């Protein structure tokens, strides 16, 4: 019998060689193995509105979406997305030519970047960034150019240096990848910052891809401003949204793209060879969810704000420096007041030390030293879970 031999070359291609198992999978597995409270991966520990869940059950029983849905998404959902954009932001989109339903925002990001980028193009992304951005840029054969959001201790937020952004643009720059509200820092870009981004995009004829999945999670005085509402941006912006974060059904994987017809056509050309279609019955349910009254969105926001405040207070009492988020459901902390500087090592030791799991922000940076002392905690959990977690952290770190 001939012995089996492995091929001489590695299996994973060079574009993806730097990407292994995601940090979310690693930390969630660590939480399960140690029985720790998982404040790492950003998923709620309760389901969303009962009427939305029942809408999915009704669609299943009525035989809607049990077979392949239409490639662009079911008409009911595309119409609801267009109406949502009109009602919330005054944006007018044709549901037939300017809306595309995707398998969550992650597929929307992948399809958009695969469709719009050529090998050798440069993509400017705000660092730290959601980890799929880097992987999708690599799969497209493009080059990521990070522009770093830096902490402002006085304002307890992370700021964008607009001069640094402008200096990062070259003749090879194809698009700007913008995330607001921003994961993981919780920063909500201001109208002034977004206006400067828009002016730069128009001046240099750049495309802009905006990840707005946390659009309904803004707190205090912050306001979400879609870049596509700004002068010169409607025809050059691809806006990405998602139902998972807004309605707490992250497993349904229903996302979308809204853009001018030519851009949607391009994104659909790539998307059809990824999942083709997905989430049939859930599309009908999300169509109904988007018509919920404003009282739902306000109550959801207020609930998350209270949870943010609870966890922020507990983290401060435990000795962390806290950057209070203006949006999303994540809190970024600085561990240097605790005597630590390596967030990755800190997070790997945290389950044994405190019975809590968090995410090291360094994994979201190209410039690892910039993110080394920062750690992200998710507060999209039940109040009693957050209370337990803060007690554990105080016992482990407070003196």
C-alpha cells in the first residue's frame, strides 16, 4: 500500500494566509470551555420582538420562502427597506433597481468589495475595523490602507484625523470603507466629519462603502447621518444595513445594500455566486419588522443605553479606563491602569482570572501597537448577566 503524502505547497492561498480562525470563534470557545460569561462576540442573549418571530413562523407555515426566493430579495422586504430609508433619512430608493437583499451584512460587504475592486486597487478603512473587511479586501486582490481612529482621553472617544485621511488617498485609491456607528470603538462620526469625507470622495472621484448596521443604536447627543444623504454622495455610495443588530435575530442573516442602479447591479453580479439566495422565510419577517412603530426603536435604544451605563460603571469600578460609546453595543477599554499592556494576552487569561470573556482590539488593527492596550466588551446581554460580569471583574481587579 502506498503511503499518503501531503502536497508540498500550503493549502491556503497567499491572499488569505494571514487569516486563520477568527478571534470571535476562539474567545467563544474559551467561554464555553471555562464556563465564563461571554462579553466577547456581539450577539444578544435574548430574542427580538415576539411579533417578528411569529411573522417568520407564519411565513414558514404559509409556504412563503421555503423555496428559493427571488435573487434580489422578496419584493415585500425590498419595499420595506426602501420605505425605511425614506422615512428615517429622506432617501428615495427604487425597490426594484436600488435595493439588494443579502445573507447578512457580512455577505453584503464581501459582494460589494468583490464587485467593485480590481487587483491593485487601494481601499482606505478606518482602523480598528471589523475583521471581515481585511479578508474581503484580500480576496478581491486589493490593498487595505488603514487610517487609525485615535483615543481622545478628554472626550473619552476615538477620533478621526481628517488630515491623515486625506494624506492616505493616492492615485490607486478606489474606495473609502466607512463604518458608523463604529465597531469596535463605539464612535459615531459627526456630520462635520462625514461632510469632509464626502468632499474628499467627490474631489478624488472615490466610491464610498458605508457599513451602517448599528444605525438604530446611537446614544446621548449622537445622531446617525447616512453619508448618502450628503451632497454628491447618492450616486457613489453603497450603503449596507442589517436586521440582526436592530431586531436581535442575528442568526437569521438578513442584510441589504442600497445604492444607485449601476452599483446594485455590480454587487448583485458578485452576490449571486456567493450564497445565490438565503433566509427566505426570514425575509418576510424582517419586512414586517421594518414597519414597527418608532416606539420600538426608541425602547430598544433606551434599553441598550441603560445596559451600556451599567457595564461602563462596573468596568470603571474595576479599574479599567472606559471610552463610553456613542453607538453600537460595544465598550472599548484601556487596560493600562490595571498594569497590563498586551490586550491579547489579557483576554486569553481573563476567563481564568475573572470568569469573563472579552475581545482584544489589537486583532482589528494593522498597526498592532496602536491597539495593543485596548479590550472590547459587549453589553447586548441580559441585565442580570451584565451585573454578574461586573461583580466578577470588580472582585478580580478592584483594590
